[in-house]
């Protein structure tokens, strides 16, 4: 049974979220400040952190950054009133898996929690290597021939999925389900454009491309 930590300074909202998660059969702890959150994640292994951004003594962003620096491998979902796109990008690039703005529907929250928990866990803390590309799933970094690549979050998620499953063919619908599970605006064209950008960053050998198109079926990574 998955174990979750809810970090929310609004105690009424925290109780609502905790009750909904417990009704969905998750084991849930709740705290209301950054100090307690950091203490809990240091002593308990969680499958998912649900973080408010603004806290009385810090930010959820700092909690997420510290959690990832300490090799925390559980999922992270921001639950916050900060709806500006720059905040969303900052949150995701800090190591979060998803970002839900307030006000929200409990059903959407539960859907996003399930989607994050379905993702394959990080095994150990080892980097994944294919050819001259090294991907660190905890630090969220990618290096190619020793030089760091700048990838957007979805590009990183796509590359990680391909590197974890070399030679496996994924249809565009498969990739939508795995990489954009809660984004209702994502489409097949979104997948194509993201793969195009990713190829521009990682491809060097035009004779033997890393990410290959399998006509009529989808895409695969050729190690």
C-alpha cells in the first residue's frame, strides 16, 4: 500500500486531502510546515509527496529540491495556488512529477496521484547509460559524451522511458499515456514535436539514429 506525505499549511484543506487519499486506501501522513516535512522525509520512506508551495517557514520548492538532493526517489506533486507558467516550469524542473493548481477537483487530484504512482520507481541510484548518453533519474540530468544536455521535463521523461526499455516499440498513444497521463490538451502532435526536439538534442549518427521510427507502429530506442 502506497505511503504519502501531505504538506499543506491550510489545516482544513489538508484534512480534506488526507481524507480523500485515505478513502482511496493510501496510508497518509500530514504536516503543516517545512521543518516538519523535512524531518518526516528524513525518517520515513514515502512513495509520494504532495506539497504546497507557500509554507509558514519555507517553500515546497525547497523541500522538493532538498528531497532530490538527498536521493529521494518517491513522486512529488505540487498542490498550490501559484498558477503562473513560470512557477509550473520551476516546480517541474526542481524534480516534481506533476503540478496541480488550486482550486482543484478531488477526482483530478486522485487521478494524478494514481498516474504518478504507476510510473516505474527509480531502482537504486544508478545512472542509466545507452551509447554515450548518461541519464541520472534522481538528479534529473542528462550527459552526452560528458557534456550536460538541457532537456525540458517531457523530453527528459521520454528519453528516460526509452532508455529504460531499449528496443521496445511504443506507439504515440502509449507515450501519451506514460508521459502525459494527466494532460488533457496533449495530442499525437505533441508527441511528435517533443520527439523531434529530443532527436535534435541527442542524435549524432544519422546512419544509426538513437530514436527510430517504426512505420505503422511507433518509436523505439536502438542501443
